[in-house]
C-alpha cells in the first residue's frame, strides 16, 4: 500500500477497493451557511465505517500555495479586486489543488471529497458576480485540464435560513456591517448565488443533485446518503 494512501486512510483495515466510491470525486457545495462542513463530517464517518480510503479538501486552499491565495481572496474582498481577477485566483488555487492533491489521490483509488469546487465559481463569480458562465467553464477546463466531479451535491437552504445559521459565526454581519442597505445588498447577492447553484442542477442533471438542507443535521445527512446510494448504486 503506498504510504500516502496509508496516511490518508482513516478507516478500519482492510481497505475496500471494491466499494463503489473508490476513486470517486464528490463535491459538496451551496450558499454560505448551508451546512456543508457538518455534512462532510457526517459523510466522512460513513466512509470510515465502510473502509473506503479518502481525502478531504477545502476550497479555496488545500495546498500551501492555495492557502496563500485564500488569504488574498478573503482579506481583499470588496477592496477593489476585479471580479475576473477574483475568478482567476479561485481557479489558480483549484489548479494547484487538482495537480498536487486531487489527481494523485484519485489515481491511487481514493475517494476525494471537496468543500466547494468550480460549482462555487459558477455561482459566486458567475451568477452573482456577472462573469459569463461560458468564460468560467472555459477557464475551469484549462485550470483543471477537464477534471469534473463524478457528483456535485448542492445543499439547498433559503437565504433567510442560511443567515440564521451563520449569525452565530457573524459572517453575514461582517458583510453587512449592521447597516440595513448594505445588508440588503448582501442578501440579494446571496439570493443570486443560490439561484446560480439551482441553475447548475438544471443545466447538469447527470452529475448534480440538489438536496434540501433544511431541518435537523441527522435528517439532512440521511437525505444525502439516500442520494449517494442511489447515484453510485451502493447496496448498503
Ligand atoms: P469559507 O470561509 O471557506 O466559507 P465556507 O465555509 O462557506 O466555504 O470562504 C469561502 C468563500 O469563498 C465563500 O464565501 C464562497 C467563496 N468562493 C467563491 O466566491 N468562489 C469560489 O470559486 C470558491 C471556491 C469560493
């Protein structure tokens, strides 16, 4: 067993190379506050119990270069960065992650989970930011050399609910600075992001699934597991 695989393997031995999720690339995405991270934690528990070797990454980031880019993106937000610069930086972080981590992991037969991917760029910089979808798809093709997920799960919640969930973390407040007009603009932006994710589910029905993410964590993770089991034809 290659060392990298051994260290990434968080499951009980033996590794099940025959599992339908072996070598599959799965993305969890959705608006800020949709619960992706919590649901990825739950899915990791399933993979561990099933003995599937996997790696999990977040975007932007996941590599040293990517974390530098993440820093630029998340600290310079709204400070004069052109939307196309933003789009290209997200893609640059992605290119590094794909070549340094994702492709090698998939080649070694691991399942790869990511928290966001090109679907986020299509929603944030595309649907909400105004960059044409065709430009983003062409850039993604170049950045990843055509690496698309086997499945993208869009966790869908209303912006009102997402806002409630993130209020603890203060993210919407940070964007809105407690000022009504600005907060209103932030809410409209997030509505367009949500519409952008839903539009992708319609545009790419073969590789996208929308999962309603309203309700208790256990209920949502049950819904996700049902979708995954059907999609990948997992028996149990
Ligand atoms: P992060 O703190 O990681 O948020 P989350 O936990 O919701 O993923 O910040 C990532 C932010 O970057 C998030 O607001 C979405 C945004 N983003 C884009 O705008 N475009 C992209 O391509 C990606 C990957 C993320």
